[in-house]
C-alpha cells in the first residue's frame, strides 16, 4: 500500500471568517477527502476580529506563544504548509514552526494571500529585515494568487519554485440556477467592514444616490471591528434603503448572493490579494464594481466583468452606480458572462487540481 503523505496545515481557520481562513478550510477539506494524504492542522485564528492586522499587543503575544505547544506536530508530518500574515509580526509568530521544520528538513510551503509581503520586507531595516529574510527564505516552495503577486516571494525563493493558484468560490453558492432580477438596482457588500475595504466610501455614495433620487436596494454583510462599529452603523442607519445583515454563513450567504445583481468592493486594503468575494459574486451572476488594486486586474476586466472605480473616492462609486441604474440592460449581459467565466477558471475543482499538482 502506498504511504500517505502527511501534511500539517498552519494558519487561521473559521471563525472568524476571512478570505484566508475560508481558503484554509477548503484546503483542509480537499486533502482530507484525498486518500493520498494524512492531514493535521494548527488553527492560529485569533478569536477577536481586529482591523489593525500585524499590530503587536500583549494579548496576541500570549495567544501565539501558547501555539508553541503544538510544535511537536512538526515531527509527525513531512510537509508543513503555512499561510502566515504579511507583516513582520505576521511572519515572526510562525518563526518557531518555520525554524524547526527547516532544521528537520521538512518540506516548507508558504501560501501568501495578498500583495503586502514584499512591501513589508522593503520597509524593514537592520535586525528586523534580517530576521524576516531568514524566516521566509527557509521555505522550499511558495504559492501566490496570481502572476502579478510573485514579486512578494522572489526576494526569498527561486522563481521556479513559486506557483500561481487562483482563488475559488464554493460549489453550494452557485449550483442552483439564479433567477436574475435586472430591472432594479440590488447592491450588496460582502466582506469584513473595514475602512480600507472601502465600506465608508460605499455608504456615503449610497447616501448621495438617495439625494439624487436614484432607486436602489442595498444589503451589507460582514464583521465589524468594535472600534469602528459606531461610525459604520450610524452611516447604515441613516440610509433608507440599506440593511445590515451582520456576518452571513451558509444559506444566508447564498441567499444574499442570489438576491443581488451588483456587488461593490471598492478596496484599497494593503493586505489584499485576490478577493474571494469577487469570485463569489461572479459565480452567482452579479456585476462587480471594484478597484485596480493588488491582484484584482489579473482576473478582472473593466467593462467586461463589471466596472472599476477609483480608490477611496465616493463620487467615483456614485457615478458608476448611477450609470448602472440608468443602463440596466448591462446587468444581464455582464452578470451572465461572469458566471461562464467563473466556471471556466475558478471552481473548487480547478483549485483542487492545481493545488494537488503544486503539493506533489
């Protein structure tokens, strides 16, 4: 009988839900269903959602210090797959696992879900820069979301060992055929409600739409950092046609994607890579409104998959939503194209096939 490959997954898993934790959960499911692999994991999710990623706190320090009790799992696995943060502390907190895995000649794989790691390295000096390089350069393989993001790993890993693995949307979200409503503007936002994700700009743009008598309905879903919840909820409560759904999972998430026809993610988030929420919107027949940021243009074309807006620009969002409201015939054309484009490129099955190839 062929010996199973033992693989240890180290990184955040739901809850809370993020693009990285969702991707890790799908990776775990894929490997667990494959008879060639034996899977173990270390869940590094910090239970409290915090918009200030990569910021050192005493609570976080002790939380991640306790993770070191899991170091014994390094000895029991041949492959160590890590999805670290993209800041100095985001890498440092995995330092014990990286060094031990390297010393005992494990295959170390880093999967970077964003476009900030390279910039972080450039910004560092002295001892911090040396530590950062020492840790990341110990990985034997690297995975990024798309070609334009490879530069995040080329200072540390030979380019021949850096692989592109596009994101996905889960099957259950789009298996049932959607009845597309294209005679009214149904706007939705599905991501963590972070300032750098553009939520403040979107809410203010919706307020301006109301002032211009543009008819729409909107639904907002996602986690809010407690420090900004009052400001964001106040803006939502001032809107006549907008509802906040909180964090949505499973059927509630599926229903939101089925309800909408225009998905808006005006992100300028420094950790952004290839937002899963955009792929989920494409999979479920929605027009996408987003920004030229991180790796988005590797899989998104303006006026083909939807429309680009300027970063941190309320009027730009308002103008595009007004245009869609006045040209509703474009909704069906773009939304239908997006479903076909998604099925050709971004299913879980495609992700699975590419992931297994990289691991092997």
